[in-house]
């Protein structure tokens, strides 16, 4: 995804497109905007035949990366692989550069692909198998490919990009933890010939055209190509099918894999890696989306850009939810009370959470409070204590903590979410109250994000309320 600031500038009066199209032979008056996402895409006619102009701002992509894409596509065409051909400009080059007041734009032109799109829902078993065959044929050619004039990106470059984006967002601790976990897992996988090579990365049906006459697919849009495991390509190709449920989705996946295996070997051990590569896909998507909204001036951006930003941030929220650990609440009893007493905050947090957990267990036993242990899987990670105010019947969260060994993994948010849900469902309460030290900014941010509104403040405590609609 390009920077939205670049998208706004690049679409204004179609200025870069009008400059670039003059570098290729074209029928006057046929340049038409198609879409803008990872690239600006326009179509036009040349001697009555449709062609496609694709361009991007220099801050979103380098010339070297575009050249690496074209080198691979030209190699595929030379070996009879069904893809689209790039078109040289009137200057005899594949890539043209134009200078505008907003910087440089790099443009390329492609011929129209043969055939038509076939939606997944309309695919027969033969279509699905052909899709798998087409990807496997790509991988077979990739195995013998050597880089041309420009070096393609690699999965390691992609991880470095993810890390560089997350570094700018200190609160994305869960995703940084997931990134390091993923980096370690990928480093352990077998690589090299037969395992890794230059892949398409976005081999979904949007980038495929099916020719009824030839009974085969034509692939387009190689701009995300990178050195990666071939199984990554399989995973991203069938990502929509993996989201599906039921026999129909399973049948479609089986047909795709059968087609792939008819051309290239694919072991069950490879298939079992799909969850790993889905995590890579989610992290990479998250980083690209988060970067795309950086630097936007909300007051000067058009409505369509603000709406798109909101949509992209919604995607980011859903990816965050994928990686957020699940927390389960369990009663404190004879089997786990001692483990609760061993929970500790960090030394730096003792000023804002000075009371040891054993105190809260004792007070719960003698004052009618309800202690709950927080678990992720079989591991206890924290403690929550709540009580009912005898005067007005409101429910108070008296204590909430995550052990120092498990902080920075999103467990605080997951735990608070589980606690609020538990109290609402068990007691049907219409208000939850809590307090925290004024200098506990981390807790303040967490509680505010759940809708706890500040209603009182003293030198010792900030009181917040969450009103629950009936």
C-alpha cells in the first residue's frame, strides 16, 4: 500500500499519469483511471488495443525493485510462462521517470492479459487445479532463475521493513514479540534449492486471467515478488479459501493442491507450515498498512482519503486481534492460591502497584472481594480482584496486574477485556468503577481505551467509570 499522502497528490488532476503516458505510443483521449493501492493504475488504448500504465512515487518503491520485477517477468516470458508483456516506451526503455513538484514517479506499461477473471465462487475443480498448476509451473521456473540487472527483495528484507515500522510505534509490543518469534521460526526452516526462490507473493485470483481458448491462466502483477519459501506463495494464493469453512472450502483447497502436486512435489510437512506463513502475511500486511497512513494532515485530506484511512486502520485492528493472546479467568482456590502469591510487578511499577498479591488474597477472604487468576493456556500470568460497593451496588475493580515476566505481550488488554466481559455477564451490572495512581500513565491509557471515563481525581488516585448500556 502506498502512502496515502502520495495517493492524494498523485491523483490530483491525474498529473503524473498525463506526463508518463506521453512516453508511450497511445490513442489520444483514452487514458482512464482504474485504481490506486500499491500502485497507480490507468488503462489506455493503443491502436485500439487495451494497455495498462502503472506508476508509483519514489518514496514508495525504488527503480531497482521495479527492474527486478521486470527481469523476472521477461525471464518467464522467454520460457513460455503465461504472463503479460511489458512494453518499451518511445525512448526504448522499460521504465520511465518523470519529475513533478512532488518528486519523481516511475512508470511502466503492460499489455492486456488474455482471458478473464474467474471468481473463486465460480471455479470448477478444473479451474482450481489449473490455478495450482500455474503456480507450481512458476515455482519450477523460479528454481533455475538467476537475478538479472537488479537484485530482488527477500523475506529478510520484508522482516527488516516490518521491524522498522514497528519501531516507530512503541505500544505495538505484541506484534514486535510476534515478529521476533516468527524470525526465529523462519531461520530454522530448510532453505535453498527446492525450498526457496523468487515467488509471486500475491497469486490470488485478482491477479489471474483465465483463457477459455487455451485452458490456462495468465498471471499479472509481480510487483510484490521476493525471495521466499515456495510454500509462502501457496499460502497467500489460497488465503481466501483458508478463511472459508465447511466442505466446499476444503474441497477447493484439495483441488488447488492436487493441481499443484501434478507439476511439483509438495509434502504434507510443507502444508503444515501454512500457519507460520499466514503469520508472516499478517505482519507484513499490518506494517504496510500502518506505514501507509503516516504523515497525513487530517485537516487537509479529502473525505475519500479519511474514509480510506479509517478502513485501513480497521484492518490493522483486526490483525492486532489475531495476535492478541487469549486470557481465561479462573477462580482462586486451594490449587492455585500459592501461585497467585508469587505474581510480581516490575521494580519500576512498585510505586503504582505497591501492595503484594498475597494482601489482595487475604482481603478477599475477609472482606468479601472476588479474586480471579488470569491464565493463558495453563500458565498463570496475572491477578484481578473485584468487589461490590454496599452503598450503591456499583462494581469496583480493586486490583489488576500482569506478572513482570509476561508484560509487553498484550495480556493486559486481553485480561481487562475478559474481566469486563465476565463482570457484565455474571452480574448484569450497569457500571464498573476502578482507580489508579495519577502517575500510572500506562494503566490510564489502557482503561481509557476500554471506555473508562475519569470522574474524580486527587493527589493519590484517579477514579474512572465504565457505563454499560442495558
